[in-house]
């Protein structure tokens, strides 16, 4: 019998939930809070004080000593500065723990050391954090004690967004307003808002912590910068969905419990394609909360790993030659009276609202493919997208047979008279049930796939925040809905107008639809013929943010100002340059201080052997040949190391952020590859006992 885990009881036990609020707040204050949470607006100062006190009391009863405004600066991870509830003692020396409404609502961390991309000079240090009432406060427990975490947005003195949450919240309002106009056109007067929902599937690697600590590249870069392939990779396809090993299972169990306590609906867990790779998926929820929760998932994955003598690697490509990690971002839109705008029903050909929404999405993705690509780019993801593995860097939409057929009919004739049905799946075994098939098979190669009642954006990197992709999805959908509503609201004959519009959009933008194999080289040529963008790297994607088309989109819906976009570009170039710089310096360090000395030691032992064997009068040719081979590799390493140092120095001297980032991409990365090659070859030759760092086999097969 397993030990009993009362999931219902522990779930959200560390969250200041609506239930907790209802229990602890006076009725009128609770009502006010819920109203602001659901409909926007501001809490009155009096109510804020009451909420703050209740929140503090709850936190203190659960062991908290500090609170923090928890925010998401442009670093892509979260930030926190703790303040204790300690207040000034009174004359008798007695101190009462204190937390005011003001402290709950607004914080003022020194913002000068966060990336701002020129939005704020260092001397203008002021930045504000503002309570995001739509995402629940929670308790974080670690060696520091228990900390009350209040999700916040982070803005400059002038109100410019310095974080990833503010634009996301703005985009959620935009998509809600515009999607509402669409459902109203179809007679849905009951809905008061439309919510973007997100379910991010998180992939990760686990390695043994002792071994991890022996690799400077894993410590500093989060990925291996050297490493010959192990004799076995993922070719046997025996890891995916394989039995979960005991040590990993114990980790997953702990991880789930921690996440459940934080109100994260950890749902699915399994082994992924590569050895030592795994996945966790929660149940989808409101985009904003999903983004916050995904940050908690990543953080908790790392924290819990430590307890099991493991280290969690979230990098997109920790190991060359086996699969990297991504994050499938499932996205849909639902009205507050329960209609999923992306649900086709059984007969999508007759579901005009769905067809309009689908046509708008196809148009949006086609027009803004470059922005979507950008939203999924980060330094690590360059190793996946358009590089050695899928999904490809080219954005296309997968619809599946059923919808593709409907779209084809609409484009050809303007009518979709019939619809392919799934039918029965006959197993051929009398004792197994025959069951209803889905009308559409899966396509794992598509970067943007329609999967039944949602879109699955599969390009996102495993280490990245999902804020940007969802901000972009919401924004581009809002624009398409807005343009459609502008036309349809004025139409004399609505049925005719909507029919024409669907046909027009699908005809104009059908080039973005691709149901074939996204990994095939022919697709690259075909996409080029169709005029689809193929943006190969993060740095090449950066300036899609400030094209006229993008600025117009973001300003129209108040999601980003031009200055905010420009600042983000600057930050992205900087992040890229800094990351590659760290990688290059780490390689230089490892090659100079560990690898080359080890190879020299090995060649010395070979040389000794050659001399000794010859002296003994025997044939030393094998050792001599090996010595020659090793010496050649050593020479190649030394030359490549000098070259890397040279370009690295040149890179650091470049002042312009964009120019520097491109130089890192073109010159420094090339020099890094050129150093890695002879090192990896040498690793295959050198005595295993003498190789100074754990190998791929040690790292991914012996967890
Ligand atoms: P798979 O790996 O087969 O694609 P998973 O079960 O691992 O599927 O993950 C699917 C994710 O999509 C889950 O997070 C799930 O909650 C989410 N999801 C399901 N329906 C929706 C929806 N309507 N909107 C957004 N996300 C959804
Ligand atoms: Mg999955």
C-alpha cells in the first residue's frame, strides 16, 4: 500500500484562494475584490487595507515572516525582494507584524539593475510593482522561511512596461474586447468577456547533481558545450513513454505535491524522447495565471531536483545529438458563458462562427508569422528551430484532414456542403471495443497545429517564459477579429457578408496552411515558393518587433508603445550577446584548464609507452599511431582555442548591441563549433579514466 496523499486537501493549501478570501474577508470587501478580479477596475484604499490584513494574517498563520512583490522582468525569469512584516516597535518596545493596503498594491524596488533596453537610464532608478489581483498570492517555502508572494506587474516611473506581465495583461483585454464583438454578431449577448486560456507542456532533463557539478558548461551555460555522442542515443525509441525509473519517479511524486500545494494542476507526466528527458503538463487555465504557474513549475522543478541529488536542466538543447526541450503552448478562447470559440462541433462546415474565427486566425498567423516566430525565439531555441531538429523555423498552420477539406470546399465553391467524419475505429479484436475515431490525425511536425478545440504552438523554448508567445497570439487574434467586426457590424446582409469574408480570408491566406511533413527539406523550398518567412535565428527575428506592421498592431490595441518595442529589441540583442559570451568564455576555460591538459597527460602516457615498448624490443606502432592522432587533435584544439579567444575579444569590443549580437552569432558561434569538433573527436580516443569531465553516457544514461 502506498502512503496516502490527500490531493484534495493539499491542493492550493499555499494559495490565497477565493475560498480563503470568502472565509476571511467581510462580505462587502470580498464582493468588491471578486468584482475587480472578474471585471477590472481598482480596489478602494479601505478595502485594500482589509485584504492586506487578511492576507498577512493567513500568511503568518502559515509560517510566513516576509512578503514580496513577485514580478517578471525582461530577464525571462522571476524576481523577488523580501520585506519582513516587522514594523516599528511602540514605546514599550512591543512590535506588531504589519502589512498595509498600500504595501499590497504598490511596491518600489530599485529598478536600475533590471534590463530596460534604454527605457530608463540608470540614474532613473524608480520602478514600480503593481499588484495583479487576477493572479492569486501564494506562499513560497524554502530555507529562507515562508514568503508571501504577491504577483505583480513591473513598470517604470513613466508607466512603461519593464516586464512580461504588463503587455500580456494588456493583450488579454484587447482579445477579450475584440472577440466579444465577434460573438455578439452571432447573437451571444450573455457573454461579458472572452478569456484566453493556456496549457503549457513543459519538457525538462534531469541529471545527477554530482556529475553536473563536474561540468562547468552545465553550471554556467545550462548546456554541454563539449561532448561526444554516447554509443546509444534515442534511436531505439525506448525512452518515450517508457517506464519511469525509481529515482525519477520519486522526484516526480515530490514535484507534483509541491505544485499541487501551489495550486498548479500538475496533470500529466511521462518520459520524453531523449534519454533523461521528461515532461509535465498542467491543466490549462487563464493565460495570465498559466504564465505565472509555468514560472513556478520551472522554479519548483529545479528546487525539488536538489532534494533528490539531481539537477533539472531547462535549456532547450542541453545535449547535442538527442532531442532538445520545448514547451507546447496550447491556446484557446472561451467566453465567460462557456463557449469555446475554437470548438468546431461535429459539423464545422455549418458552424459559421467557428469558420469565421478560424479564418481570422489563419489570416492573423499568415500576416504576423514573423512575430510569432520572434515570440518563440531565445538563445537556446536557436539549436532547435530550423537547426538540427523540429519544429522548423517556418511558421505554418496544420488544420488536419477534416478542416482542410472544409477550407478547400469554401475556397473552391464558397460553400462547404459536407464534412468528413471520423467514423469507427475497428481494432479487429472481438474483446476490444471499437471506438469513435477523431476526425483528424495528429501531426507532430507542425509548429502551429489545430488540435480539436485549441491551437498548439509548438515552437516555444523550454526555458522561456510563455508570456511573449501568448501576448503575440492574443494581439494578432485581436487585430483580425477587430478588422472582421469592423466590416460585419456595418453589413446590411450579415449572412452574405460573413460568408464572403470567410471565403476572402481563406483564399488570401491559405498559403500558411500546411498539413504535410514539416521536417522534410522539400517543405523549406515549398514555403519559400509560397513566400513564407524562414527566420533562422533569434537575432534575425528581433527586428520583426518594430516593423511598421508590428508597431501599428501593438499601438492600436495599447499592448506596447513604440518605445517599449524598441527597448525590447535592445534587451534581446543584449541577452543574446551576453549568453554567447558566457558560453565562449566557458569553453575557453574548460579547454585551457581541463581538456587540453588532460589530452597532454594522455599523450605523455602514450609517449612513455612508445619508448618503453620500443626499448623492450617490441612493436610500438599502435601506440605511436595513436600518439600521432592525438597530437594532431591537440594542435587543432590549440589553433581553434586561439581563434576563439581572438573573436571573443573582438566581440566584446563592439559597442552597438545589434552589431555585437550578429557578430556573436556569425563569428563567435562558428569559432565555438570549431573548437568543439577536435575536442569531441579527442574524447573518442582518450583513455576514459583520463577524460576530465563526465561524458554524455555518464550524464544521460546513468541518472
Ligand atoms: P499532448 O502531449 O497529447 O499534446 P498533453 O495532455 O500533454 O497533450 O497536453 C495538452 C495540454 O493542452 C494540457 O495542458 C491541456 O490542459 C491543454 N488544453 C486542453 N484543452 C485546452 C484548451 N481548450 N485551451 C488551452 N489548453 C488546453
Ligand atoms: Mg504532452
